[in-house]
C-alpha cells in the first residue's frame, strides 16, 4: 500500500508525515510538494516528488502508483484560484486510480454560510463526483491562528478580540495527527467535524491567564476598533483587515462545534487547552 501526502512541506504536512511514517513506515509514504528542495530537506527518509496543484500534469505524475492520499488544502489567493487548482488534484487522483483520499475541509462545508467554505464545498463535491472513497476532515480553527491574542497575555497586556460566539480551537498538530491516523485506518468515517471544545474568546482568555500566570484584561471591541488596534501594532491596513477577518467565521457561528470526532480520530483525548496554549507559545 502506497500513501502520499500533498502540500507536504507546510506545517500541517510536516505533522502528518511524521505520524504517518511511524504508522506505516517511511518507505510507504511518498511526499509531494511544489518545492522539491524544501521537501527533500525535510524528508530524508521518504520518496519526494514534485506536485503543483496549479498544473494537472504535475499532479498526475506525482500521484502515479499511489493508493491513499492525504490531500491538504492549499491557501486561497494563489495564481490559479483554489477551487480550480484543487480540481486538478482530484482529476489527477481519478486518472491514477487512487483508492482513498482524506481531504482537509472546512467545518460543515456543505451547509456553512462562511465565504471560506465555498472552495472546500466545491472540492468535496468534485471528490464525490469522481467516485473516490473518502474522508472529509473538516478542521475547525487552529489555535495557532490566535498567536496575537496569546502573545498579549504573555506581555500582560489587554487581550483584544471582536467576534461573538465560539470556536473549537485545537492545536494544528492535533489535527494533522488525526489526519494521518484517519488515512492509515481501514475503517474511517466519511465525515469528521474535527474540533476542540467550543470556547468564546473570553473563555480562551481565561485559559491563557492560567497558562501565563498573568491577570490581564480580556476585552471585546468592535471590528473597526480591532483593525485600528492591529494597525497600531505595525500592520498595514490590508494585513490588519485580513487578520481581523479570520474572526468572521467565529462571529457568524460557523465554528461552534459539539462533536467528539477529534478525540475519536486521535484515539486519545484532545490536548487540553492550557497545555495547547503553552505549546503554541513555546514555538
Ligand atoms: N482551520 C484553520 O484554522 C486553518 C488555518 C490556516 C490554514 N488552514 C488550511 O490548512 C492548510 C494547511 O495549513 P498549513 O499550516 O500547513 O499551511 P502552510 O504551512 O502555509 O502550508 C501550505 C502548503 O500548501 C502548499 N501549497 C500552496 N499552494 C499550492 C499549490 N498550488 N500546489 C501545491 N502546493 C501548494 C504550500 O507550498 P509553498 O510552501 O510552496 O507555498 C505549503 O507547503 C492550509 O493550506 C489551509 O487550507 C486552516
């Protein structure tokens, strides 16, 4: 059985390949990335192939002889739009007779009203239409997204946010470990809504107080005030607006989750929140 991980040189890929190598042996794991040198440096014990989602021929060559694929979603805003680029990956898997794909998707991708869900919905549908057996790994928010909020607590400064509602933050490493375990499993489910326990920013801030031993203010401001605050920290206005927009899916309720899927996929409890915060801050 040959496994492959795409976009393998990113942070998610690195976590997943490490676990997959342990589970099935590095000799059975092909790593695919568009940056050959970077991937060769990271994975001296794996076969490394070049694969760029933007070019279907590149992905067709990269996926030759592969049975099971961990298909890691790319970032929006590339040269080729993400839905089109990811369709190339699906077409290449179909052409190569890939038997199973685990795809990193978005919470409740088929029904979510979040703008970020659309590419993932299109890719999930392309996988279904291609008739490839699959698991959709619908990852909730990475705790790493909140590095600015977490660092405020370390500095004993007010921790600011604007979004109402809750998110199921968990370590990116928990999601990537779960992804590798689902890929290696013989009897995975079709859909995993992967998330830590749902928390508000207020609750995340209380955990941050425990992790840092500091007693700072946790303060909700308007989205505009939040953007202005980010600009004052040195971000240009476009970057500040982009960072602020990461809270939109929390505010619109897209990331409230109440499943045990992450622990189930991990085969162990999700890393506790205070420990997770300490881990993010240690890197
Ligand atoms: N749920 C969340 O909170 C959350 C947060 C952030 C991201 N995400 C999603 O999770 C994915 C993995 O996250 P990550 O931390 O591993 O991100 P990352 O470190 O930025 O890695 C993304 C990887 O995708 C590769 N890539 C991008 N476009 C590609 C293309 N057209 N063809 C081939 N490879 C391409 C990148 O290659 P290069 O190094 O060459 O650019 C990189 O190796 C992201 O891509 C995004 O879809 C989710």
